[in-house]
C-alpha cells in the first residue's frame, strides 16, 4: 500500500489517516511518501518514494532494529516541536488552552547515566536492548545516547558473561553511573555460587567498577546483595554528595537534573519551609537545604537513609528532616502540610492524584511539580487549577533523547 505519513503519534510512530482507520508506521516521518506492508494496523516501510524534508540519517547503526530509540531519523527542529506538542495535546485533553510551553531543555548525546540491559547466553553472550515489541536482544556495538563509561563496559561485559551464562540463560544488568564509577546490579534467577562470586569480584577489579550487586529475580521485594564494593558510589546533587544505595533512582542525565533544579529553585525562592514529596535520594532536597528548611518524604527506606546519612557530611545546611512513608497509601494530610509554605513533588508515572487532593485541602501556597507522564500531569494539574492554583510556564526536559519519553516541570501558586 502506498501512503503518505500525516503526523507522529505519542509512541513515536508515523500515523496514516486512512478511511479504514489509522495505520501506525514505525521509523516514518510526516511527509514521507512510502510503500508499506500491513499486519493489522501496524505498517512496515518497504520502499520510500519521496522522503520527508524532516527525515535525516540516523546516528546509530542499530537504529531500526534496537528498540531503545524511536526518533533518530527526525530532524532536530521537528523533534523539538513534537516533544512540545505531546505536552500540549495532553493538556488539551484536560481543557487547558493557551498554556506557555518553553523550549525544551535537551540533554546532549552520550549523557545518559542509567540503563538496564538484557543479556543471554548464546555461545558468546549477547548484551544490549531488546528489539521493538520483541524479546530478541540486539547485541550493542555502540549507543550514541549512553555515557561513554557505560558503553565502554559492553564489550568486557559480553566477554565475561559469555563464560558465565549457559545457552539461553537470561540476565538483566542495571547500571547507574555514579560520580566515582559504575554501580551495577546483575539480576538473574537463583543465587551465585562461590566460584561466580569470585569471578564477579575479579571482573569488578579488572574493570574498576565501584560496586557490583546481585538480585535474585525469583525473590520479590528483596534488596540486592552487595558482592563487591570497592568504593561507595555517590553522586553530587547541587554540589552535595549523597552516597547511593544499590538500585537508587537517578535523573537520567546530569543536564536534565540541573534544568529541573534551576526551575524549582527559582519558583520556590520565596518559600521558607519546603516539603519534598517523593524525594528519593534527595535530588531536589540537596539543592534546597542550604537556604530552606526541608522535609524529605519517600516510600523507599534505603533512599531516605542514604539522604539522611549523607547529610551529616554535607557541611553547612539549614535544616533537614526525613520520613519514610508510602505516599500512595498515606498521602500527607492538610494538618501536616500546614507546616510548609512550599512543596516539590516528583511522582512516578501514575502521578499523585491522592496527594494532590490533600494539597488542595491544605493551606500550601506554592508547589513545583515534575512529571515523566504528560497525561497524569495534566490530570493532576487540572485538579490544582480547578481548586484555585495558577499554573506557571511549563518546561519540557528531554533526558530520553530520540525516545517518545520526556520529563516536564511546572509551578503552581494558590490565588490569594
């Protein structure tokens, strides 16, 4: 079937508006004049008659097979507009019009500091990301998105796992790039025996890995076991070191983290006492505790402990308290929120509807909300605006280069 691509949808696929309904064509660009083969509503490009003026050459040899990127083939100007449009569309579904969406803060190439790879024994091991809508692993030779320290580990990791994994045995490898080296969790079924423990320690030494842990995939809700910690991994949030527990959540890039932090500090400059909701290890808490009294709240006890313990060696800070709390089961209530005149909230993809409902009932005046999901952000923002808050400019922060995903941050101030 010969078609012309109309626009790119929320998942990064080109969309054909057709009398039989929309067709979705991965790796296409609006304006492409192409032939496609169809399987249901999914199209595959078989020939390009006339490429769109917004089509460019992808920067990675794996693009189109690896499922990590969806939009390398799109010109930067269109890509930037599209990222803004996804937020505008989500807000439009909740009745927002004439919202000012700032130019996105784009993280540069080779800046992504966390990743989860798949591996499988296959004679030699294959290590990489899975193909789109598939369990097939693309054996990565390069990745223009990841920090060089992570990509440099792929070849030695492949060689090491080739000796450890049996044929078709699978493993996940979670990697965080800390300021002082790589923090890695190997996730597989069962516990490592003594020989494997010794081999892992030797591998960590040879590759100068800061810490290497093991997670038994059969045991749910258990902490990773530290097999080798040559030095405690840490990151610096606004110049303050926080020592990370295994598996700690980090913003995907330092540049994206800095953009979110700048916006937050400017929006909350007039607040005195601030509560950081879903604080994690203190990405935003650490940026505030020099000038504000801050209460950090999160459901993960290891990350709260990391923040609290690290604060003891941060030097001059004004005031910090922490609380471990499941914010989905027990959101902060109005009588607890009345202690604060500002709040930061950075919920997971599901958003924070119940917590927002309590904020609305409280006297809290200033709020900065981050989100990795425009749809749940728009839902929660609608609640705030309907209750009398004024939403400020929205800043898109693209830490997931070439993917449909993105972050955003906005301020909300209660009308006086």
